[in-house]
């Protein structure tokens, strides 16, 4: 188990390069199972979630190797339809493999997926959608078993625009017989990335980024190369870091359109932001309260930036209400922020944050990925020394996090506990 030791109170200056999006890479890796051709994912970040997905692909019989930062996947010899429990528990996105594994082998078996403990996270929308495509699903002893003689295109209306369910259905429908129309689909940019990648493999998908996605099943998909979209959540985390610590930074390989909801909030609290080509520049000194931050599906404010925004609200002038609409228990970072001097009251899915002039250093514990990032940002801005344990959560989604922060001037180091 590792932890960060952070000496807070240092302003940030310089440039950081944003990685490819975790939430784009994971479904692309699932899509690699749909072909027996060669797939190359360029700029694949070496984050724990991606490496776990690579390990699962290995268990399925795919050959994988890194050439620099390009991940090469050869699924020609894939022969196994069972996703091992130990790996599925590590990674919620293993559930995306249901769609592609069924498509490839006409059956799939997976242990109930794990991931961050931020709420119930059921998979009913995934399973109901797959049933509509003709899959027989049975659940027993913590396993989901799926089988299907033939996947058939159909209309699926999602009760909620679930990102994972939308992606799973795209994966299952890509080679189904006939056309599938997914209504009330999620609109996240990572879904457009999955569409574009499968189309590059010879797929016929349109509408990603809107609420209606049409997937015309094709007989065969071939290999393809792809560079995933940049990670809007990593970019947002660095922007909030600068807003909290003060200073001015530039982010390379960042897309301002994909995090427009955050940029709007940061401008409201008086940060100066401008974007040019693939760079976002931010400069911050004074911080007003953002008043209200309410998470919602894209293009709304992302739940994956809620914890970081809560940390920022702790040191804004005035009170902020944070409303978490996506996940039930996504405030586990709050007791830790309170240990650093924050003034926060949580009631149900809302938190009332009353700004204080500054936080102070403390020994705090991360219990999920984005909560861990939020505590790191709080420690960077706080007066004095902090430690943030346990970095396994942060490693799930941020590559070289402490190196990038150190390059911006932060005093942060990683130590073995
Ligand atoms: C994806 C992202 C995650 C992000 C989330 C919401 C990936 C790898 N992960 O997760 O980082 O926080 O979107 O933007 O892309 N739900 C159901 N039944 C289902 C599926 C979902 O009730 O079958 C509910 C969930 O409990 C949650 C809401 O729908 O309350 C949103 O979940 P969903 O959009 O599916 O999130 P994920 O795909 O798991």
C-alpha cells in the first residue's frame, strides 16, 4: 500500500499533458474481442483499470503487448467466454465484456462486477437491453450467465441514460442480425469514441452523442488502429487543482468542449480560462463560491468531478450546495475533508459546504478513485503536511499523477507504507 506525502500551500505553474480517457479506453478494449484482426490502441494510459482489462483479455485468450504507449491486441485465438471472478471484482467495466463476448462466443459468464464503492451500481439496464437482443440471462451464485443462438437487432429504450449499458448494447449490436436502435442513450463523448472505433473496424453505427443511436449489424469487423479521446476528468482534476492552489497552468491534449460544464463553473468563481487548439490555459488567484453544483449525465456537470469540486468549494468565499444525482454514496471524501478543517454538512444526496479561508494538513484516507484525487488536491492547497492513503484507488484512473503534479511545482512524493 502506498501513500502520498504532500507539503501544501504551493502555487502551480507550467504545463501538463492529459492522458487518453480511462472511460474511452475500457470499452475500446472490450470492442477488440469483436474481431480476430489486429487492434492497436495508441496513447493507452497505464492506469490500473486498463491493465486489469488487459489481464481479462489475456484470460479470454487474446494476446496483448505494449509497443511504447501503443497497446496491441490480437484476439484471433480468443477461446474463453468466462471472465474470472477475481478480475471482474477489481473492475466494474468488465461488465462491458458481456456484449462483445456474447457476440463472439454466443455465451458469456461473469462474476458480478466490482469497482469503486460509490453506490448500488446495479446492472439491470445492461441485462434487460441484452435480453431485448435475444440473450437468455440467468443469475446465480454471484455470476451472470448469458447465452444466445443469434443476436437480433431491435429497439431498446433505456429507463436511464446509463453510460455502461449504452456501450454494452452497442458492442452486442455491432454484429447482430439487423438494426438496433438505442433510445434514451447516454451522450458522453466516450460513447462517440466507441462508435468511431467500431466504425473504423467496419461497423455501421450512427447517432452517438445524441439520445438515439442506430447500430446496423455487420457480418464481420476487421482490425483497426485508434487514438482515444483525451481524459476530460483528468483535465478537470488539474484545472481544479490550479483553482485550489492558485497559479497558472496549461493543459495539452485537452478538449474544452468536453468539459464545458466545469469551465463554466470555474469562470463563475473568477478563474481566467482560455482554450486554443488542443490546449486549455487557466489562471487563478481569488475564488468566489460556485453556489450550486449539481451532477447530471453529459453534458451536465460530471459526477466524476463532484468530489474534486467539493474540495474546491471548501476554500471558496461563501457557501456552496453540491447535489449528487448519479450515485447514492458518493460523499465518502467528506469526513476526510472535515479532518482537514472543511465545514461540510451532508444530508442524503446533498452537501452544504461553507467556505473556510484555508484547509490544514492531515492524514487522510481515500476510499474511491475520484475521492482520492479530491483529497490530494485538498492536501496540495492546505497549510502544512498531509498524507493521502491508499493510492490503489488513485492508480485506477490517473497515470503518473504525482509526476505531473511535481512538474507543476507541487511538493508531493509517493512512499510505501
Ligand atoms: C460510467 C463511468 C463512470 C461515471 C458514470 C456516470 C466508465 C468506465 N465509467 O460508469 O466513471 O461515474 O458513467 O457518468 O465509463 N444504473 C442502473 N442500472 C444499470 C446501470 C446503471 O440503475 O444497469 C444506474 C447507476 O446505479 C447510476 C446511474 O445509473 O446511478 C449511472 O450509471 P452509469 O451511467 O451506468 O455509470 P457506469 O457506466 O457504471
